[in-house]
C-alpha cells in the first residue's frame, strides 16, 4: 500500500498525466479483483465438495472458512462504502456508487479526503478495522508462519514521514492533502488485498482437511460451475467430473438427456431469469467391464445485473423518512431476500427497499440481509447506519411552481393566488422530503402583523400587500411546517421586498 501513498505525494500538483496514471492503476486493480473473485469461488467450490464427501473430517475447517468469508465480505463492503461516501461528498448528485477513479468528476479534489477521512474520523475507524482484520486472520489460520508474515506485511497501519522529515500518523499519510484519485486507488488496493488474503487463508484451511486424497473406494459425481449466479445474457459454464475414476478410461457425460461431445464441459447461454436446475449422469466402466452410471443434480440462479448494498442518501437514515436502499446479493434472486431492521418499517417500491425508522428509534440502526440458500435462511451481511431527525429546511416563495431565492419579488407575483410559501432543501439538497406549510405571520412596514393559515396569503393579507409601495418590505415570520416524520417545526423568517 505504501508505494501508492508515496506516489500520491506527486499528485499535490495534479496533472492530467498523473490523473490518467491513477485511472489506469485503478482499472488494473479492478481487473485483478475480478480474477481473484473467480479464483476464490473455485476454492469455495472445492471446499463444498470436500464437505459433501467427508463431513466429519471437513466440518471444522469449513466452519472456519465461512468465518473468513463473512469477515472478508464485511470488511470489503466497509471499504466500498468508504469510497462511495467520499465520491458522494466530492461529486454530489452526480456521484456514482461503486465508482472507479475514471467515473469520478473531481479526481483532483484534496479537500474531501481530508474532511471525510480525518475531520470526520472515518480514517480512525478504517485503521481499527485493518488491525482487527489482521489479528482475526492470524488467529483463524492457527498462526501459520508463512501466512502470519503475509498478513502482518499486508494489513499494517504504520506512521509515516512528511516532506519535512517529521513523523505523522497513518491516516494523515494516506488522506491529508491527498487527491481523490490517489485515495480511491489506495482503497481499491486494500480491497484487492482483502480478497487475495481471503483466498490464501481459505486454501490453507482446505489443505488442512486432506480433501485432495484419492479415495478410490467411493465414486461421486460433482458439478463445478464457474459461478452459481449468472447475469442474464452471459454464459453459464460448468466442469462436470467423476471423482476417483481410472484416468485411462474416459467417462461419458450426459446433461438433460444429451451426451456431451466435449470433455465434461457444459455451456449454455442464460436467457431466463430465476432459479435453474442442471441434471444429468456420468457413465464409467467398472472393473468387470460393465457400464455404470451416477446421477447428478445442481441448481444455479440467473439474475439481472445487480449492485451491492448501498444507501442512496449517505451513510445516514432519517426518522419518519422513506430512506431508499438498493439491496442485492450475488447468487441470490431478489425474491429470496429478507431485509430486517429493528425499530423501522420496511417496504419495497420500484425495485428499491424503503426503510423508514420510527419516531422513537435509537441513534443507530442495523440492517441485516438474509437469503434463502439451500433451504436455509443465511445472514449474508449487515451494516449499521446513523439515524437522525430530518434537517430543518428553508422557506422559499414559490413562483409558478419553482422556489425562488430572490428577495425582491414583483407585487403581481406576490398577490397571484397560485403562488405560495414552501419549505425545501433546495435543488442541491442531498435529500428531498415533502414539507407542508401549516401557517405563518406577515409583518407589514407599518409594524402590524397578520396571521395566515396554510401556505398562501389570505384575502386580508393580499389586500394589505396591494396597498404597499415599491421598495416596501414585508417579513414572513414564525413559519411553521410539518414534515413526513409528523413533527411540526419553525423555519427561519423570509424577508420579501416589493419590486
């Protein structure tokens, strides 16, 4: 990781060439991540096969492998959320989730990493997670000398040195005055390391089971797919093998009643979304020259392209507000997902999960995602979000359906009964919630005050405004609004000068 940090020092004067360099490095890391993911899937497939063949010998190591998988997925997701929030801080409404460096508009921004990581102390949380993950991996693999050295070398948070030769903290080394492109690339490198070390640990645990021993007294059919989850339009590829067979005699493979011409490789274009089933048989010649057959069956899922769990409105949920979430689990169709969150109401709408914390909910809520896998409900991941009351909006005078920030408004617009007072976060607000104006007071230049119910001037107020001269100012005071959480709040006053 440090070679990226040292290179990032050059990015203080960020040129187009340097930005392009980080883009290329980040793209290369994402390609490597895809390759590692495929390799890890193969390892887990081998582990599942070993568990089926000899559960008594494999179960202990398999359970540890599942702990490695869960811890790695949670850590990887946290780093992804860290990246997503920095991008959201930098690009605002133009931000993309799961963005690569090339997708970020403000690649040269050095303020956002410092604000988010250092000022808001997220870097300290990341630092603690790196150290905790290292200790977990060391313990779960039984203090293997080779793996210990690798984990201690990969997941470290040492102090650094600035340009003056002074010692500085790890978080300042990575995020202080560093451009977005450098910080995102460093975090992608961390995700790469997580997946790589996950694979190293799981392969080591698999080796402890002696699952690769040849057991010629038992014949079993296995289907080893490249993935149990296929995106619509892509190919489903599976290697079909017969374990413990005489290698001098080629088996025969049948899938869905048809004999395969290739050496046990089955391939089909996935066109139908949903659960699919692969059935067939493998034929082999026994020692007496008699053809024997072993049946096999394997399920897989074809789904639409999906994303990981991500909050679309920062890492915050608001009480009484429909917080939209995009939630999916690779390998599991959406109808098999169950989302749970204490002290919140959960519904679905237009493919999104709507999570609405109740009025008396605590300051932190945990979202848990379960999936029905192999007839069991399995916890696939969880994440804790901060919960706050909706922020206070501002009052605007709306003209022809558009809130205006102008303080000088023509008399004709003021007395137009179609125009009104509204409460809004503005066009650039991170969230857009509906508020209803309950009432307000109008203070006239004469000092008189008129009370108004609702969001429009009543006849009495309109008559008073018609008598005012150009340049006179009225002050809208004690503006009360009710939000989706049901709470009534008072907004700041709104002065209006007659133009």
